[in-house]
C-alpha cells in the first residue's frame, strides 16, 4: 500500500466511515445521481465493474481512457470505480481534481506483483535498457519507467524503439511474451501477472468450443501463451468489445474478466457471449479486487468524499512523463489517445 493510500485509510478510520451502513430501502441510484450534481462529480467505471455500477457511471471503459476523459471534464471530483492504480493514474492526469476510490482495498494482483523497491534493484542490473511498463502498474513504478503502454498501443510502442536498444518490459510477463512474439524483440521481462488472466483452463475451453463449434474464441493479451494460441482474435478490453460489435459471428467465448460481457450484451443483444471457464471450481472469472466496489460503497464514498487518493508532487511530476511519452508515440503512430 502506498503512503497516499495509507493516509486515506487513516482518514477513513477517523470518521468511522468503515462502520457505516446504508438503509436497504434507500434508493442508491437516486442518491448517487443527486451527489453527482451537488458535488460536480464524474463517475468512471472500468469494464470489469458490476453491471449496476457500469449503468450509473458517466463513462465506462479501460483505465487510461477513463482517466483521459475525466481530465477534460469540468468536474471537481473524479470517482473511479476500479482499482487503486487506476485512481492513481486519474490523479496523475488531473492533479487539481479530487480523486476518490470507493474501496481502498481494491488493489490489483498485477500491479502488486511488481513492488517498486524491488523493481528498482532489478532495473539496476540492466543499466543500458529502456523500461517500458504496462499502464496497469502503480504510480511509483511509473516513476521508474521510460515509456508506458496500454494493451492497445503496446506493439506500436515497442516497434517505435530502435532495434539496437535493449528493453525491460514490466510488470506483465504474459503481455511481454505476446509482444516478443508480435514484434520479434528480445526483451527482459519482469515476472508479474494478472491472477484473473492466468486462471483460464485450456482443457475446459476446448470442451466449450466443441459444444459451441460456431463460437469465436477471443482473448486479452494478458492471458497465458497457450490460451492466446487458441484465439481467433486477441485485443484489449475495448478491442474485444469493438470486435464483437463489428464481427459477423453470433457466438463468442470471451477470455478476460467477465464484467465486459455486460457491455458486449448491451451492444449486441442478439449475440451470445460465454465467459471462458477457469481452472478452478468457480463458475466465473471475476476479479475479486474489482468486485470489492459496490453501489453502497460508491454512494458512501461520494457522500463523505473518502477514500481520497493523494499522491506526492514528485510522483506525479516524474510518473506522468512516462505517460506523456507514450501518448506522443501513439499520436505519431496514428493511434490517437488510446486507452
């Protein structure tokens, strides 16, 4: 937990927020919409949030894209229904706005797999390497990064770097392996991963494909290589959504967090979307961190304006450079501001 998040937790304990409960008869949707107007707040919801949170949000999307949208609004408060690294990114791009996170414990297995103090020592072993980090990392790790990337623009970012320039890629080893295959670059990979994207069962997916022979199998590049090898299409969360809208197939088996299926179904109500099965006994592939956010926590967060994400000025100043560099490269590659 970063110092800023620990500070927010102390504030919560002091006001007794964690012990509060919402009357089950209370209209949460009406209450949240009222607070949005009263406090000039904007609600961002990642695709992996519960459907009811997605439906009350002002913007739904991938993490960077949401932070970019919030930055150009006139909102005084940004409420990020996602995980803590996403709220940190929103604060980095909107340092003068108050940024709130409904549940302070909504972390990220991928971001947490790369502690900045350990990565700093790792980086020192490769002094001639440039560091490219996936946007799904902590604000502090971004200060140790030369260029950030998203799953949408990662290939363009890697290909923009001179071939004689060695690269460290962090924190996702699976996305890194995918990029090595796509670009032919030999990169040093940090050994991190997303717990959700590592639970898919190859055997169960094969059986599911046999039961649905007309279904296309689509996957996020955070999945392991043996899962990606089966895919008809590989793309970011937004990329997967757009593919299902434009593609002519009627059925899709989707290998990413199951929250995205809500938007897929809304966009293509006549199509069928099936979550790819995990290798455990659970019938779903939900991210437990994402699902810590609830409508009740969203309402209380807005009512009391806590937990607030507060980052040191040096973290914002140094960390945002890696994001700015990514956006410059993306613009030159004709990708625009891709989240």
